[in-house]
C-alpha cells in the first residue's frame, strides 16, 4: 500500500450546499477500513464546520481556516499554526465599509468585491498578509499559509509523507494542496484551472467524485502516482529521460570501480529533491557520509533494526545502515530482525519510499527464511551487486529495470535473463560508448537503451575510509622530503600524514607548506577539492607560525574524515 491517506476539501468537493451525502460517508468509512487515514482540509472556521458537518470524528485530522488551524477530533485539541489576525487590519476593513467579515483564529474572511479594500488595507498598514480566493470568498491569511502548509503540519504529527497522500478539491484555494500531494485530483465541477493542475480529473461531481477517487485508491493505489513528483531520473539518451517510479525494482550491476556507488549518490540527490525517503543497507561503508542522511552502526558497533525504524519515523530522515560491524554470516540474523519491522512500518506509512540494498548478492534470499521477504511487494527497491548471477532468483524475478555499468554490462544483463529464464533483450549487441551505461526496462520487454547517467553534485568520497585509515598506492601517497630532499617519509593515508606531520621539524613542515604541496595532495591525491581549497588558504597565510599552520591543517583533515588518530 502506497497511498496511505486521503485529504479532501469540504465545500464543492465532499459537500454540496454544505451537506455530505450518505453514500460519500460510507465510502469514507470503507477507505478507513483499509488502514488508511482521512484528513479534511477546508477554508471554513471550525465552529462553522462543526455546525454543518457532525461527522468530523470520521477524520484523523481536520485542517481549517485554509491551513491556519489544526483540529484533532479524537482529543478535540486545537492547534494554531499561524498567528492571530492584526486587530488594526480588521478595524481598517470596517473603516473602508467592509461589514461582512468573519474573523477566525488566524483567518479573516469576506466576499468579493471586497478584495480591493482588503489589499488597500494590507498595503496601508504594511502587513505580511495575502489574499486567497475560493469561488467568490475572499480569505486573508499570513503570507505563506495555505492548505498545503496546513496539510504538511498535520502529516508531520501523523508521521506521514505528503507523497503518500491523495488530495481532492474544486476551487482556487486547492491549487497548492493538489500540487503538493502525491496524487492531486479534481472533481468534475472543479474550476478549469484546477483541472489543469490536477494529476487526475474525476468523472463525478462533488461527493460522487470523492467516491470515485476512493474506489480508485483501493483498486489501484500507487498506480495513481504518475506525476513527476514520483519519477526518478537515472539518465537520458536521444529518446529522452530514463526513469524509474514507485512501483519499480531496480538492479544496478557492474564490476568494482564501474561507478555503481557514484550512480547511487546521484539517485539519492534526485530522491531528496522529490522528498522521497530512502534507506540504504551499506555493506562496505561506501555510503558513509552520503549527504542528507543519518547513519546507524559503524565498524565498531553493529546496527539494529529497531534503531533504523526509529529514525525512519521522521519522514525527513534518510538512513544509511552501516554494516561494517557485521560479519557476512551475521547478515541472516540482522535481516530477520530488520525486514519484518521494516515491512510493518511500510504497511503503516508507505515509507521508506525506496529501500537500497548494497551487495545484494550477499543478502539472504527470502526462501531461506519467510521473515526475510519484504511482504510480497518489493516495489521501491534498488539492489546493487557485482554478481547479478548470485542474487536470489526469486528476487531477480521481481526486477523491473536494470542498469548495467562498465565493460561487463552486457554480461550482467545476460546473467539476469539466464537466472529468470528470459531471452536477452533486443539491442544488446549494439556498441556501447565509454560514457554510457545500459538501461533495460525488463518488465515492459523494451529494447536495451544506452544512456548517459546523472552525475552527483556532491563531492563523493567513496574511499573515505581508505584515504583516512587504509593504504593508498605509491603514486597517490604523500612524501615528506624536506628542502634538501634528505627525507623520504611516505604517508599512505591521512592518519599517517598527521602522525608524520607532528614529528617532523619546522623547516621540513614549512618547506612543503610554502610550496603548496599539502593542498596539491589533498586535491590530486585524495580527490577532495574542498579540503584542498581550505589548505591553500592556510598555506597562503604568512602570519601563521609552523605550530599554528600544523594545527589548522590537522583540524581541517579531522573535521572531514572522522578525526583520524594522530598519535
């Protein structure tokens, strides 16, 4: 289940002339029985809504005053999310002859043509207020407050993502709501402009349209989520973008050094742009420090499934499970704890939207233990492997798209085909340029495409551990030689670099400092442009003593590389 909630407008959508028909109420109950949540999002003030609609208890959250006030029917708690209207504004409206005014906790409402007087009052008083229209109604609210912001506030309390919400409306003040939700629908009586905004235009008007949408959600679920908000671009060719969506299971295959982790870094950026939550099982520490993520586990402390789920409870948190503290033979026990908890969490929230499993050939197959399968639905998964032929066949059977990288790309796709008993796709024999990868949408039977993949904006340091504590080759190492070339002290990682730096004399330290050797190595040997730039600034500062420059270089290194030991 992907669409976890329905957010509906009231007047002109759920209700006709202020009244909701019994059939619509029954449809709302059916949707709630599936485990989904209901939210009512309206421009009405709460006392007025309660007066005309005695069924607010059907809803998990009610957003009134066009997004300015949250109401919880179960506890009857009211929570303003915007400030009260300025008294001087209301007085100025009355001075201008606007007598048909309704004042809520945050909203000031009137009717056309009083928008002109309202705008004049806002400008004269220099207030941060804006006017929102709703089929003749004129609503004045603090700038930036609308149905979308109110929905997000309600969803935050419910620990749900707006991508997992279908929203339906009919009027001008529903634009932001429909643009934000994972699926935005317009009833048949909606304004033409709102229908242009919507992902889905319903055949039914008002309550009948809501009933139609509810039936579609139950029957088709995430098949309704077709907008760009859910499409994740991987790369492109002459035919356009190559993308995956929430129903896909993507396999990324290629030998070591072919660019798999770089591609995953780029995909993580696209996911964050779309507010799609992801969780990475990182077997080798390749994604340590991935931007926009929080980590669980380390080389010293194994991760736990409960920690993972606890962090995922916040829709804004993306999680990297650092499995360096686990031995391969411990994976089955870890997955047997993680997968049932993750499956139950997904059933409640629809998240994480994407589960990324590195070294998928090492993950235990679901046939080894029924608890290891992520229910029967593996949609929203990305699996990364050097050995596609070693991935569980039942897992490969669920794959809908393959990205194969490097010189063994063709063999990777052939291995997938062999494992699932499928003939190789058309186009596999065509030549592949060096900067291209193979993209195959196997679920559609399409031919192989040769695409140029998205590149990550972030400066990825895939070998962070290697440069901090590992063993760089001779060419990539740093050598302390001194002004007379009398030394040959090799630093094959940053830890050794800092240890040697503390022990050499000031003359040797300053020889390399003034020659710009440290910044050059950080940039060319380590591949860290930011560290190189910071070091260059230290090298150019002639006011620093040798001890001060040493301390600053060491501090810059430690800040970026988890404080490598220096003694």
